[in-house]
C-alpha cells in the first residue's frame, strides 16, 4: 500500500512540476511583445529591415534585439536573408518551414506571401488518432492494472526477473517510450503531409498548391481566375476546433472554366477565407487589421483557446 501512495505522489509531483515549469517558460515577455507589435505596425509590407535601424526605433541595444530576433526565427515570425544581410518579416499567416517558405518565394518569383500552410486532414483521421492513442495509452493502462492489482501481470513479464528489473519501473519506462514513439509517429506523418499538401497565397501570384508528393506548386489559381470561395466545416472539424489549439476547416474555391479545388482541414480557415476574398477584391485591409493578433497566437504570446470564436464588428 505504501508503494502505491509513493508512486501516486511521484506522479502528482511530476504533473505539478510540469505545470510550474510550463508557466515559467510561457509567461509573457514585455520586450518580445513590444518588438512584435512594432514589426507588425511598421514593417508588415516592407520586404526587409535592418537591425541597427530597428534597435534605434525601439531604443534597445542591438545585442538584445538580435537575441529576440533569433527567438522569432524559431516561431517563424521573421527570417534572416543572407543575401541582404538583414531580416524580413514573415507574414503572420505563414506557417511554412523555412525550406518551404524559400521554395514558395522562388516559385512565386519573390511575391509577397500572405498565407502559407499545409492541409491537415490527418487531424480528424480516426486511423491517425487511433494509432497515437494505442501507442500512448497501452502502457498507461498496463501500469494502472498493475498498481491497483486489477490483474496479475507478472507471468507476462517473467523475463524481467532474471534481469533484476522491477515491473513497476519497467511499466513507467514503457510509458516514457510510448510518449516518444507517439511523438515520432506524429512528426513523421506531418512531414509526409507537408510534402503533399502545401498551399500558398500570394498577393499578386494568386493561389499555388501541391497536387502530389514532393510537388513544386504545380497547382495554380491566378488571382483573376477566382470566382467564388466558400468555407465549410464538418462535424469532426467542429469538434476538433472546440477542443483543439488550432482551428481547421475546408476551403472550396471555384475558378473560371468550371474548375473547383478543395483544400481540406486548413489551419485558420476563416482567416484563409478572408485572405482569398481580399486578393480577389484587391483589398488587403483585413490582413493588416488582424496581423498583430495572429502573430501573437503564432508566437504563443496569446493562447488560442478552444471554443466558439466571436468576431466583433470594428467601429
């Protein structure tokens, strides 16, 4: 009985320690927020900016600014351009990896990329979700069965006795391995989907997208070809959006010639809808109004809380 209380206490301590560490790591950084706000307000439509000039505008040292710019590179808010020896602000709705962002710039001939992301149909795929749950929860269930003596698992792990390994410790080890394997499966599957389902929207080039694995944006819908755009969310996507961190939805585009293209489970679908409508109408004012909030979401400065999202009319 004492062993059970000891292990439960250890698990609770681990959870409490994780929560405290998460809070300390993710607490607001006023300097980070100030730099981000200044970049959005002053450099959203600028291609490049110099560190020296930005440091003078913010009244901080270049060393401090460079430290925060490196951090913003990790969040893909800015990118360093070696050819120009300066930084460029990545649009808030661009979620591409640095390699794919460079590819998008090359394909669109250095167009202003105002949206870039990957279709994510796997987020509501029961097989994708089920594999992760099985990998993660199988060792947890075995651990609970063993701790509360719901069944005798000793015969199934008899190979541990000659090795002098305690079953409880081994099950905890399996839980850790399960978390690692689930994360590895998640990363590998996402990497595959990124090679197959990239979508980029340029201010002048229109919509470019992959149509096959390792494609070079061979799918194109030019700005003048867009006739209509619709936003659609099925039941599973709505359920995901209620509990998930990043909202997803389908975008259906009708182009001239009767062509119809559907992008499935796109991140921030409402924002993508407005972006496409903006380039269709030639008015990007919506993007500028919402750039700061979206950038803060992207950097984790403002958490995205699952649940209904209310859009308020601007006065």
